[in-house]
C-alpha cells in the first residue's frame, strides 16, 4: 500500500482527528512533534517485536509502519473492544501487525514476548498505576526497552496548556469542553509541584468497569518514581522541543530497561 493510502487510514482514527489533524494549529503541531519524537525513539526496534500498550486508534503503529526501519512485528492492545475492532478494520491489512484486547496480554504467551513496549499517553489516566507498571514489566523481554510518554501537567507548561485548552473549548475543538478546571490554590500547587503528588486527582467512572483520571493533577516526576520500582530509567526526553527539557515541555518520554533482580 502506498503512503497516501495509509494516510487516509490514519486520518480516520478517532484520536488522530483530534490530535495530529486538529483544526487548532498549535494543538496539531504539539501532537505531531510528540509522534515524531516517539518514532525517532522507536528506531531501536527495527526488526524486533514490539507492543503498543493502550494503542488507541493505532496512529503510532500506522505511522511506524510507513517507515523502512519499522519493527518485524507489533501488537496494538486496547481496553475498549470498539477501538480494537476499529483498528483491525482500518489497519488490519498492514503486514505483521495485529490488534488485541489488553486482557489477552495476561496469557502466558505474552509474558516476556516483546523486545520493546511502548506506552503513549496512557499512564496519566490509570488509577491503579502500579498494577499496570507490573504488567508492562511482565510483558517486556529481559533485555528489552520500555518507552513511555506522558503529558507535563505541572510548572509553567500547565498554564500554557490550560489556556490553549480553554480557547479550543471555546472554538468547539476536540474534547476540551470537559477539561477539568483549577482553582488558585491548585494552580499554585501545580506550578510549584515537586516529585510528590501535589493535589487530589478527580476519578471518573467510579461505578463503571474502568475508573480513570483526566489530566488534572498528573505529576510526571511522581510517575517517574513509580516506574523506577521496576525499571532502570536511562533517558528522559522532552517534546515538542527536546532541547528545552521536560520542565518546559508539553510531553515527556521515559526510556527504560527492565530490572531483573
């Protein structure tokens, strides 16, 4: 399939439409840069087996499969059965790529099966973070690499992001109308946050099957410490402009190795 055909399939993705093809140019640029950084980090997986945990609409894997240095095979895993079926329908004809429900990853055949595990913009939403980190540890091969991206929702970037979200909500773009607000005390705690949880995080869908957080109150440095229980973190990379570092970024990436002792 030519690159133009693949691009059409990507555009039809639910998240791609709101992110890399967003009508707000700043939002689109930020997300495109996030994917560019992720694709650059994933070059280490050329010819290897990878898992995209929480693959969403499959945008990252679809972009990765357009490259000559792509992995040998990949599995995209999602909680939502609709997302799995949508990915299979749009992207199922790409070679050596398949999509599975996350529950299937608990089968022994997946344990230690992946040279690389990618988890993009997922862990900020997870309530039981340690359980998911333990699962990622089980899925990764002993000599494999974990790549995680999460948003920066502390420091000066939070002020910029909330302003952009408010403008996007006013324009009717994306899902920003539901963006959780901050009072002055919460803004102060978030801007000057350290490595510890700094404000109470709202939990949504408490009565449903999968409770989740929105972005409010997420602290990337606190997550870094949670990851460090199971993984040795080799690198921290910022996007959209890596040289500015994570304290002036909208997203941050962790590149880590599995601790086996």
